[in-house]
């Protein structure tokens, strides 16, 4: 069997035919949006149906009180757009991907440009969108690029002004190539108490943290 056929067979077995068809449709839609707005091409193929762990993130969020949900690094809104919440806010440092996200997410949702590395931008966006507190903050699929000490410092700064109740993050399995940081559950304990852990795929675990 050719290497291409082997990869296709493995993909079919891991996510199923329905997801493959959904992923192909979303990839086509995202490709058109990419040509219009010029955002990072990763978003074209890294869509909801192509990344089953994103559905696990939604399940985690909906397992706790979640009237006010914020996703940092929201991209095209694959996760946030599927969360049922009274208030939803998607933050991203790329204004172009936020323009495209408005075509992908249904229902009431707000978007704002903010970089995780700048807690002042996060706080400003939260205040501007009338978030006096956050039930769940989503930090998934990019947080492995940032050192844990800096993550802790930024979230501490934000939570002093806008209280955070839960955080959803992913940790990468040690030894997995291509990731700057992996973070461990021991690292995440610095943020609060670990409530739930899901083995999402061969690479990552999803962790729900109840903030101190």
C-alpha cells in the first residue's frame, strides 16, 4: 500500500468518514476566506472536523458553569462557535482572522484584537465587552509556544482585575517533536486545582483547571 493510501486509511480510522467530509467542506470554505483575508494558512486545514480534540474542549467547557466564555487565540472560532453561552468573546492577535471568523460563527459573539503576551490588551478587551468576570477561559493549541512562568504571570495579572473561574489548556506529551514547551499537569497546578483531564489524541491532554 502506498504511503498516501496508508495515511488516508489511518486518518479514516481515527476520525471517521463523516468527519473527513466535514473537514473537506470546512477546508474549502476556509481556503476561500484565506484568499480574501490572508490569515495564517494553518487555519485552512486545522478546522473543527479535522481536529477531534476541539469537540472534547467543547464538552469540557459545558461540564461546568459557563455563562461567560472567552477564547484567546480564537482563530476562526471553531471551538467558541460551538459553545452555548450567554456571553462569548473571541480574542486573537491577528485582525484578519477575526474578520473571517465573523462568517464562521453563528449567534451572538464578540471578537477583539488582543495578544496574550499583553495582559493590558486582554483586560481592555474584557472590560470593553462588559466582562466583569470569566467563567471559562480557553487557551488551546498555541499555548505550548509560551513558557509556563510567563503564562502564570499573565493570567495572574488578568485575574486580579477580571476574576477567572476555570481555564482549559492542553498539555503536550513529553518527547513529542515540534513543540517548544510541553507543560505538565504539575506546571498547571500553579494556576489552580486540576478538575478534569481528557486524553484528547496521540499528542495532547486537555486539562480543566479551577483557578485559585
